[in-house]
C-alpha cells in the first residue's frame, strides 16, 4: 500500500510552472483533524504547493455557521452529524462502528453480540464531536441503554479504559488503534444490530460558487475516494 501510494504521488507531482495558486480557508472538527485530515493535507499540498490551506478546528455548529456566513470556504466534517440545510454535503468516507473489547473478553469470537449484550457491561462513553448524541440515537431504536460508567472527550482515555478491562465501547474504525498507551491490546468485533457508520466528507454553502482552489480540493477527494462516492 505504501509503495503504491508513493508511486501515485510521484505520478501526480505538479509542474511548478503551471500550478494553481491561491488560499483555501478550511474548517474541520477535532475528530477529523486528529484521525483523518493531516495525511490528505500533506498529499494535497504536495500536489499543489502554491495553494495555501488555512485550517481552523471548530465545533460542528461553528463549521456550519462559518460556511453559511462565508467565514470558511469549505469544511471537512462529519457529514453524518450535519443539520444545516443551507449546506451542500458530499460524503466520501464511511467508517464502520464496532464494539471495542479488552483482550480475552468473553464476547470475542461471538458472532451474535447485540446491543442487549452490550447494555449488561460497563460502558465508556466518548463525548467529543457529539459522539454521545450519535450513540444515543441508535440506542434509542432499541429497548436498551448503555450502562455508562465514564464519560470522556479523550479517545486515548477510552482506549486505555477498555484495554484495562474497565469497560467496553462502540466507536468507528477511523479512531481505532489496537494498542493503548500502556501497550495493552484492544480487540473489535461486529454487532448484529444496525449501527450507523461515521461519515466524513466535504461541506460548503449552497450559495457559494466554487473558486478554482475549492474545485481542485474537491477534485482531490473525488479522485481518491471515487469508489465510495459512486457506490461501486
């Protein structure tokens, strides 16, 4: 994968004499910036070295308001959380939510785990980027509720708590890492219940015409995630 990515980057290296120039003011959220965006910013800026991307980390409400009011050109955001109708949204990445368990937990290897089973265990609830609100939405379609033992905005705290056997959680693959800071293993399994994905994509004001810089930024993600966008 790394070799193919390097080859792709080399083939797409821009001609410095014809490279687009300009500035893109970009809004994004904590989760997207922490676990998704930096790699893509590096690749984009490598291909378009004369385009300056100014990144602002703000809340979902701040992203939406800033796009509508023209404070930001575009946003890379959790499109699955967006609520403002004045935004055009384009989802290009979907991250499956799975159950996180400590190593050797009895549920590992069980293909029939449901939210009813999860509700019997202490649950570590992540709160950053409206994660708790999103979780409770899909829980609300069942007669169960998570047995929350801790709420935290820190993914690393969730990781450590789960790895140390102090609870379990359901989180997207995008933020999953198999080891805690203490070097303890975290396992994941699928749930039988229909748990929605965490969706990441672009957003912009419906009344905003794309500048050349905005269009080339959108083109980057469309080319990279073509299969996800077209459903292939």
